C-alpha cells in the first residue's frame, strides 16, 4: 500500500501508531501526552510491530521508522587548508541515547561537534537529525557547550541565562522558570545576582553548562563538560544528563575520561584521524573477555592506531 506523509505519534503497549496526512517521505518522533508513552529508539526496531492504523508495516517501513529516530553523520569531511580534520566521517546515534564521544587529541571530535551545531560547514557529506538535514532552524533546538568557554563577564548569572534562553526562542516567563530550575540543580542559586566575572572557575563552568541546557534542547552536544568540575558538580551534571535523556533528549559528550563514559553512557563513538573507528552500544563493546569483562579501555585501545608521533592538542 502507498503510504504518504507520516508521523510516529505514540506507542501503546507494543504498537507504534502512525498518523497519515498527505505525502512526504519521513517519519518523525512525537512526544506523547500524559496518556501516551513517548517513542524511543528501543520502541522502533526491526522486530517491533509498527502499525499504520490497523495495518502492520512491513520490514522496509520498520527500518525507516528506526532510521528516522537518530542523529546521522553521513560521509562528512572537513579540512582546514592542508589539515584534514574529518575524513568521510560516518556514524549514527539513536535518539534518546547518552553517547560518549571519544578519541585521542586531534581526532576531530571538536570539529565534528562544530559541524553538528552549525558553527562550521562540512566540505562534503551531510549531518541529519531524525532524517532532516541539520540547518539553522534545527540548530536552535540543540544545546552546545564549546571547548572554549564563553560567557558575558559583566552580566549577572540569572540575567545571562534568561537572555540566552530568550535568544533560543523561549518566552520570558518560561525562560525565567528554566533558569531558576537549573540554578537550583547546579547549586548556584545564591549566585544568581553575582556578575559572571566574580565567579570561581568551577562555578563559571556550572553556569556555562546551564547555558547549554536552559532552552530544553532536543539534542545536547557537550565538549569536555566534566573538565574543571569538582566531584559534587560532576555528579550534579551526570544526574541532569540522565534526566534529560529520560525525558527524550539525546546527549553527545566528548571526554578522555573513559571511566566516566563507561559509567554514564549506553552508546560510544570513537574517532581517530577524523574517522569513526568504533561505535556501538556499551554492552556490546564491553562483553566478557576470557575470565574478565572487556572494558571500554580495552575496546578503545584496540581501535586506535598506535602513533609514536605526539598528536596536536
């Protein structure tokens, strides 16, 4: 049967229901209301029964539904003069995943994130979010913590976060509520009316992290978010990321701390020399190895090519 425009609306028990309207090619996730359960990537698999009204979709449509609920880097390349930062980079991250983005210094992680959020353009290839090419409008719905931290030093903390939330399209009252919620979550409510340039490095990092989350993004890309955080702040951030994922957001964060990635993440992507050399579910990458369990470090070490030359930082 010919299926036109569709939206994955919600699943009840084992069914994923799809609404039909005119004619386009894609399936898009929709967050359910209180009586519906939001669709996650685990609900849309090759084996899951997916229905169009009362009709079960065949395997190609099941595959399309699963594919539409993900972040895709599709043969992305980016160079800076003679320096090749990304080479035919291809990987996927399922929607609703907490993904560790790993690799040696100079592997291309920061460049890939900048392409993802629209700061850089790819020379070739495409980044897609739920089957749509990432454009400026989609990027407004993403949250990004850059490698180089940047805050307005003369602004007060609360005003700064409200301002950034408003830039991302939140109404004034919603921006205020979101700001106050994050200030409380990061334990910096008492600093709400202090200037940013009066904060310690650790507290400024908390505010920077809050600025990436304040507009309730659907996808959160964080470049080394745990750097500079004390153990309490690191645990607060970890809890916040878990909450965002539970609410349906997708999180991609880079880190050299493989123990942190192994503790938090369900998916891992490893880059080396601008290419994806390892990706998959954490449970698949850390299967038993002889008498002990294979760690993420074991998988990482096996994937990265030995290089006696020190890499660029």
